[in-house]
C-alpha cells in the first residue's frame, strides 16, 4: 500500500527551518536598520525607506520558497520581525505590524499562483504583492499621501526595484543554492 505524504501539514523540519530563517533575518533586519539611518541622514532621506525595504522583506518569500506551504510567508516574516523587535529595534512593537503587512504582501503573491509555483513566477507575484501592499500601507502610516504624484511614482519604482532584487532575485539565488545542498526535497 502506497502512503501519500500530506504536504499541507507542518513537520518538525518545517518549524526548524522557519525558526532558523526568523532568527537569521531578525538579526539581519536589526543590523540593516543602520543602513536605513545612514541613508536617512543624507539628502536621500525621502528615498531611504524605499531603497532599503527589499532587505526587510526577504524572510517571507524565503520561508515561502523553502517550505512551500500556505501561510509560511506571513509566519516567516512575523517571526523575523519578532526577533528584530526583541533585539531592541528602534521601531518597537510596530515592527510586528510591519512584519505582518510585508508577509501578507508576499503571501498574496504566492496565493495568486494557487500555491503551485514557488519559483520565478511565484517570486515575481510575491514581489509585486509586497510592493503594492507595503506602498498602500506607507501611504497612510508614513505620510506618503502628502507627497506629490511625481515623488510617489519615483518611490514606487524604487521600492519595486529594491523588493524585486532582494526579495525576488536574491531569494531565488538562495533557493537555488539551498536546493543544491539537498535540504529541500
């Protein structure tokens, strides 16, 4: 009798992978805040958030492509945000809200593929979803609604490029390298 593996259930291995991703990226997120502050102290201040945002979105899509489970992007991003917050993030508990918003954006991208494509297409939709959802959030939360249309378009394009490179291309490369190790089956 053949046993069918239920890929929707979370295994101990999935939870361990998720914890490793969360801890690793929580530390990176906290360190990355210094890059944000360095940019914000220059004439590039209006662009600092959008230039650096791509790194802060990497945990979600990486959790998604490595675990290939619905919800893993949101959980991965939330846990990484929790680690960042516990490392005394200057944004405090609002880090959790940002993690949730970012995770939802990524999750919507994978949901658009019916959770069937975890490669380039899934990451492309994840990038687009995260860009749109986080931009809408910043329209209200960060006061972007007060900016001119030209600046908004520029910020959106910068954000799309940042998220596309870090949470799209770089996550894809990490996925490919991880696949070569045999950890992903």
